[in-house]
């Protein structure tokens, strides 16, 4: 109110002087209109209330050659993998709403068997009252790994998201609940939440990982909630990192033998000059896998784990201003059937080693064109090599 009061006091002498000089009614109205405009400007928010955005990506996947074991090779594909729109609204400087709606694979229809789906990926209210304490409530991304929270195509290397943050961390993983967040010190941020969890039906075969157990807040079973926590360190000298964990005391949501699960994850990111690198390790530790196998006829490993390392070199200095080109290489290992109850044989096809080499080209920072080659190996010799081309955008 102080700027408004000062403005009124400053204009009053001018208005009285204008009247004293015998100004016409029209001239006085003009002066008052100018004053009204100034007052309106004082009330206008400095930040826009409505925010719009989105991202998307189109992929071409060419499956190369034959599998070592002679099994069938899928046909090449062109896929509008994702089309996403953001919408946000700021109620005040501290309270805001954020949402994200996604269409996968171009079309979603229950009549023609189309593979796509429409899903709300985020929808939550945020209160950012203090630097050290804020709160969110609604449908949110679980704070684990690198890609789960930041997965727009221009932000990662390769046409497809890496396998570790797809199969071990079931990206994109979202749950409904509440979360506290803030900064505990300069450059150190935390997130702690309680939310809906995974649901693994008794008798399920989870040898391929827990990705299919995500509920997506679609009338999600809330008998057994999950807790998550993450600690993030902002870049210092080009190096940043993070730790996170998610715990659920029963994946079956009380429907069978108690199967507890702990996902732990650690990662590092480095960017200095033209060099960029990432490394991540993630692991599920499952309790009660023996009972799940014996009592319900299901299957889940005692441990599922994976890691990857990735390096890229940016050539922006050789290109026109605003353009960037980066060759990259990534190696990843993962096994979603890693450690099993006594007497249960492993599935050798799930011990995967994937090498990816490729290029990312950004004509502007928000648009990327990608091409890569991927070499797949596993202990069953069923890996299928491929090359991929993609385009992605973010605004």
C-alpha cells in the first residue's frame, strides 16, 4: 500500500493546481483517467496468473537384423510417442495449481484396439510459503532418479528414455498424496511425501519389473500407502547429485502375503564447458518374495537393480549462435530378475546390457532432433539391435 499512498499524495497537488488554473472539465477528466491508470497498474500482478506449455516426441524405430536365437523380429515403427500439454494457474505469490495431461501413441480408443491412452500425469496445488518449507497436494511425480521429474525430450540424450529409468525406476511414475519440500541449506533441497503406492496382485509375474504395478491414481487402492524422500544437491563446480528412496510395506495392498519393497537410488550429473556426463544406480529390495511365490503362485525377485553411465560432448562453439550438437555414448546394465528365492531359476533374457551411441541436435534449446544406434545383449541371446530417429519439443 505504500507505493499507492505515495502516488496519490504526489498527484494531489497537481490536480488542485489544475483546478485552480481554471482547467476545463474534459482536462480534469483526462487527469483523473491518468490517475486511474496508474492505480490499476499498482494492482496488476507482476507475474502472469495463467501459464501454458507442453512437450512431445515422434519416434522412428528400425529393428536391425535377427535375434541370435532366431526368434521373430517386430516390424519397424513410427510412433507419436507422447503429446503433452501443461496448464497452471497462480492464485497468489505463494499458492498455485499445476497440471499435465498426456496422450500416448497418438490415439486412444476403446473401440479399435488402439495402443494409446489419455492420462493426467500431474495435477496438484502448491504452497511455496518459505524457502525452507513448501507443500504440495494432489497427483505428483515421485521424486526419484533424473528422468522421472525432468523427462522433456530436449533434456535427455537418445531417442528413447534409458532402460534403467524405465524398467527399474518405472518412469514416468506418478502418485497421489501430499509432499513437503524446501531448501535445508544453500544448494541443498529436500522432498518428503506420503502417497499412493504400487499394486501387485497375488499370482502376478513381476519378473519384468514393477512398471505394470503403477496405479496412476485411477481409483487407486489405498490400503497400503508409500513414503518417498529425496535429497538434491545443486551444481557446484559443474557437479550435481541426488539420493532418493521409496518404501511400501506391502505391494499386494493387503490382498496376499506381505511383500515389502524399498527402492533406493543415487545419481550424479556433471556439466562444465562442452563436457556433460551422468551416472545413476537404482535397486529394489523386496521382502517376502518367498511367500509371494509359495502362497500365491506369483513370482518376484528379491532384488531388481541397474545402473548406467553416459557422456556427451557439446559442439555449440562450432555452430551458429543458439545451435548445439552433441555426440553421446551410454552403457547400461539392468536385471529385473536378479536375485530369486531358493530353487527358482532366473530368466536369462532379463540380464540386459545396452550400449547406445548417437547425436542430439538442438536448432534452438527447446527443440531437438536425435539419432542413435543401440546394441542389446542378454544371457538368453534374444537381444535385438536397432537404430532410432526422433524429434522432440518443449515450450
